[in-house]
C-alpha cells in the first residue's frame, strides 16, 4: 500500500481517534446477559416455544456470528455495517418462530442499545482527556472514527464525560453504513473537519481495521495503540508509530509539537 508523506515529520492538523481500545476501555460483564435474555424473552412473547436458555444461547451465538462476519469483512475494500434489524433478524433470531422474530426485529434498535449496555462497562482511558485538551490548546482538531453497534451510546458517553465539546466530529459505522477498513469513515471525518487526510493522524488498536483504514484513506500517520505484549511484528501492514496507552499518545503529540520538524500551522480554533 502506498503511504502519503503527510504530517509524519510534524504535528497533525487533526487527530482522529478510534473509540473502543483507544478513547475508551471496556470491562466485559457476561454475568448480566441472563437478565437481558429475560427482557428479550418477555418481548418475544410467552407462547412462541422459546425459553430463557434458548434465548440466551442464541444471543451469544448471534453475537459470535456477527464477530466472525466482522472479521471476514476486514479484507474487503468497502465493507458495510449490518443494520440493527439485520443483527436481530439474521444473526440472533433467524430460527425463532415468526411472531418472536418479528417482535425483536421491530424493536431492534432499542435491543441493540440494551445489549451493548448489558455486555460491558466502559470508561474513558487515562490521559485521553489530556490528549484532547493538548490538541485544543494547539489548534489541532479532533474527532472519533469508529466501528460500533450503537454510536448514539458513544455520543451520550462523550457528553456525560464532558469531552463532547472537544470533539469536532464523531463518525460511527452504524450511522453511516460503512465499516473500517474501508476508508469512508476517515474521509468523512477529515472532510467534516475541513482537513486533508494527509494532515491527519489516525489512532486505532487493530492492525487489520485501523492501520489498513488509515493507509487506504491516505492519513499522514497511522498510530497503533496496543500493549507491548499484544504487538504482532508479523502483521502487514505495520503502523507508522506504536504507543501503548494514552500517556504514550500524549508524549508522542508533545514531541511532535516541540520537535525540530514542527512547522507553522493554520489556526483551526
């Protein structure tokens, strides 16, 4: 893949961040899924032949199938996102009785929201607020670019944490229909910020989705945020830069802003 010369020798004009694994850390809560299955069963109706064990199994199996589908699409040049209705009708409730399948499909968006909330707890990663504040102080525009099942929850989380005002754009796969590693999400974000992709850095936590997406979009620097024990020197392509956490990204930005290759930039405030 061809690389854009972009801003790799200096600070970016825009910093684009993945959500999960970069801006946010998640703690899985599998113990909450049975209670969620009870909610789904109540919605599906009691005369359909379903029981809690079947519903819980199909939720888990459907999520696993969706995960496999996402992994398979990582090689595609222009992968699309499934809709909320597709997730429930085709991945989870495909073999349920018609009335039960229709009931959950009709409430698919609300069920996706409840499922995401049941599956894990999320918190903003340490130092990432400092990253956003540093960018604001230096006129570097910022945004989120993420594959996600329910982008609305991410927006609410950013607002509740007080970081939404620091974000110039938020672009999510469920809202656009596009998925990384296709370049569309990054291109949409760069365009919304009035910035050329070559003047952007993109920070993600996956080789096959984020690094590839950044290269396809022509960003100036791809930054992989991963713990050292999860790095894969055999992966292709490799990122331009690796950081292990928010503190590492903060230091990288500070170095770019104060290093000898720093050039005068336009004021984006």
